[in-house]
């Protein structure tokens, strides 16, 4: 038997009689009509009768609650009579749960000074935490130099391999393409003056002085720095870092110093290699697209390779290596205790590495210009 609902009323009272089988699969046919009649009534009390009800499920409860909410809105009293067992407890349980209230975010209501104060406090706390990390990393490096650090030689060699040889393929590809792009863009303007031969000098100076170091740094930030943050962050989640401290082993000696040494040693070498691949990329454009002879391109490149430019690039690479290692290890060490925290730490390691590399580039450029290098 289909679900039914009958509404009878007078001036002061209405009776809603439910009948038939109420189920989600077979809803009430004239639901909207019953609701319209109910909402338009001027009665003061309502009686919900379930005397003729058959089978029922949540469809009955949902419809009943809709009517009860309308009663509450209009200040109408109601009673439930002859309802099957279980209906009244479910209705009471549903009415016990308060309605969901959408509130405005309290952050938007805060005064500007409060927001500035909170930002300042957060920046100060982050600076103190970073300073503490730098101090511990320095002490660990000093223990390594004195031969007192708890550091396995195999770990250091493994990190050197991961930060060096394993990174050569991606560094080769990206730096070759960067040299190619620099040469191609430069040749477009140099062609206007018939000075295509100076493409070799342009690429050699640009790549060796700063572009090779920057591209190698960006690659290593996304590859190795993120790996450091993810590895140490996972160890933090699994409480392996706590286990090292419990055994009396400094996490800085065991985890931070090998990675810091490896990347600091490999970045200058990778920078020189990146310079070479960038020059080869420029040579591809000069020889294949501009028709320059290999001997002529090599001669112009060697003339432009000034030792001070190479030294500037190597200094940039060394500083970038220290920055990437510190950012990756720091974000991993301050990582939270869940999986999502590892992802945030990895992202932060890459972002902070690139930001501080940019700052370091500006500072080093100012210093080198100041001393005339």
C-alpha cells in the first residue's frame, strides 16, 4: 500500500493522519500538496496520528520532521499519537541535535593590529627556531671537523652519490636546454647587427657567471632538497628521530651533517658541469642554426671564459648547496606527525630554497659589484 497523509483541520486544531507503507523507494505522491495545505493553515495545535501506518523507514521520519519544524517556526504545539514503536525516539533524537549554524570566520573580524601582532610573533618564533637549528648544525659540523661526530662514512658517501652522480642526467638535460634557449634568444637580436659570432661570448658569460649555478640550484632544490625534507619528515612521523635521541645519537650528526656536507661539496662540481652543458647548448644553436664553424665558436667561447666569472659561478653554487641542504633538512626536522605534514614540509623545502637562493644571488651580486669582480 502506498504512503498516504491526510490533513483535516478546523479553526484551532489540525490532524495529520499517516497511512500505508512509507519508504524511500516509494515516497508520498502528493508531498508538496500536503505541505502547502499544512503551511497555509491557521490552527494552534496539531495531532500527528500513525494509526493506519504499515511499514516505514527514514522517509516517514524526514517528512514528520519537516512538519514539526514548520510547527516550531509558527509556534504551534503538536502531539504524536498511535505511532509505531521507534518513531517517537527517532524524532526526539533528531530534534536533540542542534541545527548547523554557519558562522563568520573569526579571523576576518580581528582588528588589523591583532593580525599584524600575530604575524610578528609567528615570524619571531620561526626565526628563533631557525636560529636554533643553524646553531645546532654548526656545532655538529664542528664536531665532524674535530672527529667527534657520530657519522658513518658509508652514509656520507651515499649522500655524495645521490647529490652528485645521480643528478647528472637531469642537470645535463635542463642546462643544455637553457644554454640553447639563451643562445637562440640572443641570436635574434645579434642577427640584426650581423654579430652572430658573439652568441658564443653571450652564452659563455651568462652561463658561467650565474645562470649555470641558478639552474643547477633550482634543479637540486626540487630534486635533492625535497628528498631531504621527505626523508627526514617521514622519519619524524615514524618517531625514528626520537629513537636516535633516546639512544644518545645526535640527529644532526647522523642525519643533517652528511647531507649538508654532500650537497655543499657536490654543488660546485655540478655548477661547473652545468656551465659546460649550457655552453654545449649554445654551441648547438651557433653551429647548427647560425652556421658558425666549431673552431670559430670554440675560440670565441674561450676568449669569453674569464676566470673571475667562473669563480663567481662556483661561489654561487657553493652557497646554493648550503642553502638547499639547510632548508630541506630544517623542514624535515620540524615536520609534523602525520602524512600531510610530510607533503607540506616537502613543498616548503623547495619554496624556501628558491626564495633564499634568490636573496643570496642579490646579496652576492651586490658584493661582487662592490669589490669589482
